[in-house]
C-alpha cells in the first residue's frame, strides 16, 4: 500500500481556508454576526460550522483508516452540528479565535490526508446518512472536507453581501 499525495485536495482546502480568513480580516466584527434573514446563517455561524464539521469529518476519516468498513457520518440533526451554529454559542466566538482555529485546520487536514493510501480511496462503508451510504472514502475527502469548505466560503461572501445591502 502506497500513500497518495493528495496535493490538489490539500491545496484546494488551504486556499478556501485562506479566502475565509481574508474575508474575516476585511469585515467589521459586528457584521460577521448578522444574519441576512431568519433562515440564513451569519458569516460567523458558517465559520463555526466549518470548524466543527472539518473536525468531525477528519475524525471520521481517521477512524475509517483504522477500522475500514465501520459505519460513519451523521445527518443534519447531529447535536454537535446544531450546537456549532447556535446563535448564543456563536456570539461567544471571537474573530481572532476563529481565525486561529481555521489556520489550525490546515495542518490537521494535511496530516489526516497524508495517511490515506491509494487503496483507501475506493473503500466503502455504510453511513448513518442514507445519502452517503456506500460512498468511497474519496467522497468523504472530496465532498465533505475539501468542497464543503469551498462552498461555505461562497456562502459567507453571499451572506455578507446580503447583510451589507440591507444596511
């Protein structure tokens, strides 16, 4: 078994994190906590979700590398997922701490992805989420870690534009 260097995935993840940090650095703190509508998350709720989700999916990835075929994942009602976007919880998340935590995700993801072998990428396992059941490990990496963060960068930008247009 040979380890795969997932350079593209690592670079894409890192670029998304850097873009999110740039937006945070260039946005007034008070704006980061404003929701564009009752049904949409504030930028900081999205950041909090990214922090929790990446931790969750990296832990699942590492567990699947140790115990291939184990049941993995969660649904949208997962308690840690919901707590991460709770407005009271997010109101205590300071921008500087969020930026540091985002920066810390990069080496964490790099370390986890460095453990993946070419053979691991095609391994499948049952999931607690029926939409992910039987998906290969490459799906977890590509969609739930790398592309997930990239899509949330776009959501942050879009939601901040909505908030700024309302002001």
